């Protein structure tokens, strides 16, 4: 007879420590006896990221939203179906179905408020009301267009109809409004019957909250709180429950379940907070030890916001990444920037010349600049000469991105032609500094990383150049 030997307490703790964190969370939710042990074992992560109503643990995304559940066989409006298919909506709903928007912090203990825009003014809770007349007018125009197709004298004009037009706001002058609306009816009647019917259905869906409030009738759908867990391979698990608390409260409960209650400080290699003007709902007393930090804009403000979250033992940082940064010297003079071993920043509004004074004064061991403007060969050579003049220490390096490969190759060639240094090949050159050190200049092609940001974008997408290759020039001080 075979027997199964159960793991003892200490062995179980060791096993939990080696588990993938997301598996730990799952097992702790489903096995009550494991919950206490799981919280006693230090939690070590590869990365922790926050976006509105989203928490990323390593590469697993926990996303909260509202799902509109319609009865079976109900003819669901396309806009609501698209919302559901894309993961739900990110705003709360009133009892009548109005979406509620608010940027008020409404802070509770443990929450972290990050304000990156100096001119940001939070708004009170707002129901997007006041559009009833606009939608009713649009509905009337669509219905007239559909009726126009049924008239005996109607004829389709054979012209290309790819994009279903939006109806502009009504003209103030009644005569002009009547003429414009007749024109919209004639234009829309040239589109397919199914397109017009879909537009009618969407208008009626937008009017439901107004009529439910007016007539005190129930909604045609049941709003549900939805949690979507997306694993690194894209597989999703969706959990829904009754909508009894607001989204911000649900995010607080989620993050408390994932990150709260640990005896030791949580450690993560990277902390990523790349959304602007965000309140992160976190458990009280949470402290995180980090190695790398990725933030966007306004370093002093973001640092102050995160100070209660990041454990003091994290400093100096190994790597600091700044997204959508401007050439504001006060930001680069901040200790968190100056003391980081490696500094990478992205800017999409200024050229490298705008950052030159700042860059020449940086003492970070590694500096990398991704800027959305190309430098001329003369400008690159001038910058190299100025950088040499600063007498950087051995092992200090600076990299920058160029879009034009020809300009980079011409730079390497011109270093030799102008007698500044020696061109070794089409992608590298050496410039002497003094008797003990020299500057190597190397050009290489790098694949654009998947998290490379674009202008005004915090969703990890490629930039406007749609190029998957980065042309990177790296200058490094080396001993002779």
C-alpha cells in the first residue's frame, strides 16, 4: 500500500517562495489553509505596474471594469457589445445607466496620488448629462434616412461609401438647421439599410438612461463588476460579480488581496507608473523595495507621491526611465535622477540640443536619450567635442537614437575626415581624450523594444515613425 507524505510547514514555505507570484495568489484564494503561509513568505516580483484600474504583476494583468449583461437573445446595441468585447467600461454607472466620471482623488489610507501635470485640476463627480436633445435629433435624422430609402422615387447613387458619417451639432439658425438636416438625411440614405439600423439602435441605447430616469423604469441590462486576468500568453480568465461597490473601491480590494498583509517588504526589480494624474488604490502600510523605476514627467512631483510606497533601501536606483520628459533642469537635478546608475529618458517635443546643457552635467554611469528629432552631422560632432571637454570618467557612456541611418554613418566617416579621431569601420570610431583615456563611438541597429513609447502615449506602443529598428549611437570613455 502506497502512502502520500504531506509537506511539513517549513517545506511548504520554501515551495511557496519559489512559486510564480500569480500562482501563489491563485492558490491562496482557493486554499484557505495556504493563505497565512503565503503572506509569511517574502514576495519577490520581476515587475509591478499600475495603470487606471489595472495592476500588472510580472506580465499578468488584473483589470477591473463594468460589464453590461443583457438577457439571452436580446438584440444588444453594437456600442455596448463592443464595450463588453473590449473588456468592459472604466467608468461607474448610476442606477439609471449614466456613466459617472470623476478625477477627484477621494483618497483613503494607503492610496498614492500621482499628479504629473502642473495645470491639472481635478473635477467633481460628473454624469455626462445634457446630450438627450442631441441624440434625439440624430435618431430622428437616421429614422428619416431609413424612411427615405422606402420612398418610390428613391435611387442609390453609385459612389464610394466607406465611412459612415457623423452628424455635426445642430445649426443655431432654424432655417439653416432645417436645410442641413435635410442634407444629412439625403446623404445617410445612400448608406446601407443595416448601417442606418445599427446607428438607430446605438442612439436608442444612448437614450436609455434618460428615459429610465424619466419613467423610473429598470435598465434593459444588469451591470456587473468584472475582473479580467490576462496571462503572458494572452489567455484570459474572467470573473463577474454583483455591482455593489464602485470601481475605485474594487481596485482597492484587489490590490489589498494581491499586495497587502505581507510580513516583509515586497521586492520587485521594476516598478512602472506610466499613467499621468493617477490615484493608485493600495493597502495601508505597503512598502516596496525596487531596483528600477519607470515614471513619466515631473520627477519631483512623482517622487514625492511615491515616497510613502518605495522603501528607502531602494536608493540609489540601478535604473531610472523617464517617459515624455522635458528639458527642465530642476527635474534632472533631483537626487533620484542624479544618483541613479543608469538613466534613460524619452522626449517627443524637443531636440537633443535642448537637452545638451543638462546632458553634459549628468554624472550617471550610463545615459541613454531617445529623442524624436534627428541631429545633423555637425551637431553630433559638436556634442561629442563638448562631451569630451567635460572630462568624463572612464566607463561613463551616453547613447542617443537617430532615425536617419545615413547621418549616423556619415558621422563615423567625418570623425576620420576632419581629423577628430580615427574611423575604424563604417560603424565605429575612436577619439582621443588624454594620455589615459579615449572615447569610443559605435553605431548599432537595435530592435525597438515592445515597451517603446510613442508621443503622448502611455500604452507601450510604437511611435509615429512606425520603424521597428532603432539606430543608436553610443559614446563610451575607455582606458587606452
